[in-house]
């Protein structure tokens, strides 16, 4: 295959591959259901202010009329105070609307997870390419850093680091800390695939024709990592959603009054017996979001793998 023919093939591959993957996902019921639920969560996150405007309840607005102060703040009515005024009920004691807090909590979780995924991907791709392409001392240094970070029990060190940092700009700190411990896993995959690709015939042909290092990386190697990067970043998002929720649950993540699903679940611990819906609703949203992202990532991987096998 000539270099020109190879370049034409690479240029035409994304559209064909994209249509094939989209077609495979549209015929997969699990992928369609997962995508539909994720679209609902994204819509809720984007329209959170509109939801509060329509319902008349902000995420931090107290509604003491919705709770029974004589019974310690238990919501009025069945199922945690679910009513026409509060579609998902209210929080015990203060009467804050759970729908509004779920919508704003979705915004916080998605922004942190997506930002951490973007930063992790940037670090992982750049450092993985450097290690795999140049090899030698650059590979040794980057691999030692990866081994060092991967040897840590990440969650324990995240808790320790976040506990020692000031409360300001907590979402930014979460993104940075999650990314610091997350990039080595992607970088290791990128490094391995780059080391394989750098010795392939089409890369050698491009190098022999006088292609620059930038052209080799961005035109020959990086396009061949596309499917792996899409799958790995898709599968990273649910992990980071769960990490943010877990850190907030433990009290070192998002701080009140900013809504967070993990924070809501932590607050519900003392109300399991008298108001189980206070735990069940944010817990269900968190579970279904992580499950949907995981299923969608798995189906994406299967679609790309079937295309490569074909």
C-alpha cells in the first residue's frame, strides 16, 4: 500500500467507522436505554435552573411546611413527601426539594467527571505517546512515574490530600486530584499501542518519505488509537462519577450547600428507618447513571472490536 493510498484510507475511515458503530448501538437495546437515561440526566443538569423556576423550589430553599416538626422533621405524606409540589419528595428536617437537588447534583457530578476525564485523557495521551514513540530515557522516566502513582491506594491518598487542602474551589481540586491518580492507566495503554504502531510498515514508509515527527504522531499513530481512546474515556466517566460521589459521601468532596448525590446519600444515613426514599432516590440516580455509562462504554468497545475483526 502506498503512503497516498494509506492516507486516503485513514481520511475516509472515521465516517465509515462512525456510521458502523452508530448503527450497531442503535440496534442494541441496552445501549439505546442507557443513552436515553444519560440524555435525561444531561437534560436535567442543563435545565436545573429551569426546573427550579417551574417547581418554585431551589436546591437550598427550605420548606418547613413540607415536614412534620412534631415528629422530628419527617416529611408529610407517604414516600418521603412526594406530592404535586415536590415530585421526588423533600429532605427530612429542612424540607429542601429533592428533585432540585438531584438536578443540581447531576450538574456537579457530570462537570467534575467530564473535566477529570478530559484532563486524564490529555495527560495519558501526551505522556503515553512520548514514552512509546521516543522510548529510551523518556520511556524509563515516564514508566517510573506511572509505577509510582499506580502503587498508591488511590482512594486513601485522595482522602488524605483533600482533607489537608482548603475548602475553596473544591470542584477544581477534585478534578486535579482524580486526574493525578487516573492518567497512568490510560498512558500505559497508549504507550503499549504506540510502541507497536511505531514499527508498523506504514509508519516506516512515512518516515522514509521524510515525514516529520509531528506528522508521524498526528497523521499515522494517533488516528490508529482513536477507537481505544474513545472506549477508555467512555469507561472512565462512570468511575469518576462514582469517585466524586464516594469522596463527597466521606465528607472530603463537594461541600455544602452545593448539592451532590454522594453528599445526599451521606445525609440520609440517619433516616433509613423512617424515610427510606431519602436514600433510595439519590442512590437510584447514582446507580443508574454509573450503570448506563458502563453499559454504553462496554457496547462501544464491542462495536469497535467487531469492526476490527471484520
